[in-house]
């Protein structure tokens, strides 16, 4: 697709390119814009102490993004927060939507099973925290030569919405390079075209709100309270999480990290006798075994993928945490609200479901305007249309097939769809996927630096807008609702996937242009 953007980025001599790369590598390490090295760079036996880090993959220049699209995405985030909070509150509606997934997806079925088990004994906490991220591409209709750029939603994330910490640092990096005249002079790249990004502070503020709403310790004698990050044992993207941790600690909120696999080693649930269920979660830091903390907020940066659950004890650990009095971010119901199936039900052409949850009609319309067409792969009329599109080698070129999974590397694109579905065999198993119309972003160029190596070419920039919200049970109105900064991820146009941690993309910041 021809570019709508002005000529960009400025051309560089080899000397200029080398100088910028050196600046970026040093600034990144000095400011925590870093990740643990992949096995492709450093083998485990070369870093037995786990002390090595490498700069996170970033773009050399901030990428163009239409100003009106950027502002539209930020302005609609609070309505999206309300939508997904309300969905998690409506257990009957959510249960009906995911019922067919339960029949074909063991992971979704097991999550729903944990929820039902806790529901039978009574939830001990009615407060829920959402740190969400809504991801968009700029769409330009290829059939309209003078089409106005619009945002189209790629997906909505309700669990482990990552890269707020590193995105904040990339925005600072690009501003630093501009302020220190490391960039050659070019039109459009100026201070007022680089929007401020406070994702780290704003996400931390959401957790802080939940921490304070939890109230006083429920134990006798009372214990000091903390926030507990539930993480994967082999996390490369640790510094993204650390930035959020340090922002909370600057607010005098204690934060600890718990590998999900060590849940039973370091936590206990105290079943207190009372009229209402009260089960404070007690954390015992392994480095200070004689101290104890009551967990006010559980922030999940794990449990979003089946690989986090290698055996039944892992599912017992998830149940153990869900039944506690800690405020979950997210609860299992909020986690399930973020499935692709829910997104499909909301966005299938002709759907009226958004209005069920967002009462303000103008806000509901603003949400719906961001949808791309999404179809179920079931036995409904819309499903029959989807199957016809997916199995046609020619028409499938305009679609992507998505499973109910988070993280990069799971989607099936274009002409690979028919063969993939045929390999699945029984059409009943197709119901675990959705078919989504491909979004057609305008082209632009940039340089991506990954593992210290610059690579220039045509790229696509995907905007993620963070949201933070807090709600209680089925009460109307949110206790807290805020847009919470942004993430721009950029990948080579020839790459179908965009996940940074999965090895496909880079972290970027926006250079806003009026087009």
C-alpha cells in the first residue's frame, strides 16, 4: 500500500547511523530500557548467575502516527474500561459466550472451573482491578483512494498487559535524542509532535488505588500490607515489570515478586471465621522468612498461557490465589472477558452487545467505530459466512485466524488458513478460533535495532492504549477509571506477528502528524 505519510525518516551516513546506535545502546542500559538476553544471544552456561542484560529492541526514530487516530484511541479508553469491567460483572452473559470454548479449549474450561469452585464457597473479595490495553492499527481502505485514516482494534488485553514500563522509557529515549541534536534536521520531528507518555506512573497509580481501597489488615494482630507480582520463573521482560514496581515503592507501597510455580512455598490463605468469607493472603518473603505481609493486590504477569500450568498443582495454586481476599488484577472473570471470543461477539457485524454494557449511547458508538469485522467459527449464520471465507484460498487473503491465546506467534494468516483448518480436522474444533478481517495500515519506513543490529525497511506501527480501572462486585459505576499511557510496537511489514517479547517487534514512540 502506498504511504500517506511524508517522506521519512531522514537519510543517514554510516557514521551517523553508528553514532546513533551507540547512543541508544548506552542510554538504554543506563535507563533500564533492557531485557534479559535470549538463548540465541547468550547460552545459559555463559550466564549462570543471570546478570547479563541487553538493550530492548527499539526503533531508531519515533514512527509516524496520525494525530487524529492517536487522540481517538486515547479518548475511547475509558469507555473500553467500562465495557470490559461490566462484562466481567455479568457472569451469566459471559458464561453463555464462552460456553462453546469450554467444550473445545481445555485451558478456558479449567479457568472457568476455578471460578465456579470459588463461587461455590463464596468469593472473599468483591473488588477487582483492571490494567487493560487496547491495541490498534491505522486502517486505510485500499478500495478508496482518498480514504481518511481510521483506527481499527486488533485485540483487547485484560491480563498481563505488558510494556508500559519500557514504553515510557522509549518515549524518553527519543526525546533525549531529539533534544541533544543527535537526530538530523527533518520536518515534523519536533518536540510538540512527540506526546508525553506516563504509562509507568499511570499504571502504578491504578495499583495504588486498589491497594488503598483494600483497607486495613484483616488479620489479628494486623500485618503490614503489600502488592504481590505473580510472575513467570523465566521472565526475560523483567525490567518492564521492575519500572512499575519501583514506581509503587516510591509511593511507600511494599512490592514483592512471586514466581507462580512457588505459590504454595511462600503464601498461605487464612480462613477467618466471620459472617462473610474472609481469607487474607499471607506472603512470607524467602529472603526474610520471619516476616509476613498481607497481600492487598495480586498483579498477574503469569497464568495467561497454558504453559504456566504444567500439572494439577499449578491449577490448585491459581485456585488458592483466586479464593483469597487479595484484590486480583485480573480476577478470572476479567481474564475470561479478554478472550478473542468476547471480542468477536462484540464486533460481529450487526451485534448490539456493546449497548448492553455501555449505557451512554455516544460512548458505545465511539467504541463500535473502532471495530474491525470479526466472525465466529461456529454453526451460526455468521459462522457459515466465516467458514466460507476461511476455506477459500483467494478470499482468505484478507483475513487472520486467531485462537484464544495471549502472546505472539499464535495467529494464522491469509492463504495459510485453509490448510490449517483442514489439518485441525473436525469442524467442532474450529470453534476455538475467530476469523478477523485484516487491517490495512499505511506503509512507512524506519530502522529497528534488535540485539544491537540496525535493520532498515518498511514497517507497521501498532498502538496500544493502557487503561486502569477499579470496580466493586456488580455495583454500577467504576470506583476509578483512567486512560493510562500508551505503547507503540513496530515490526517489519513482512512480519505477520508483532509481539516484542515473542521476538517479532520493537518498542517505539509516536511522532504525531496531521494527515
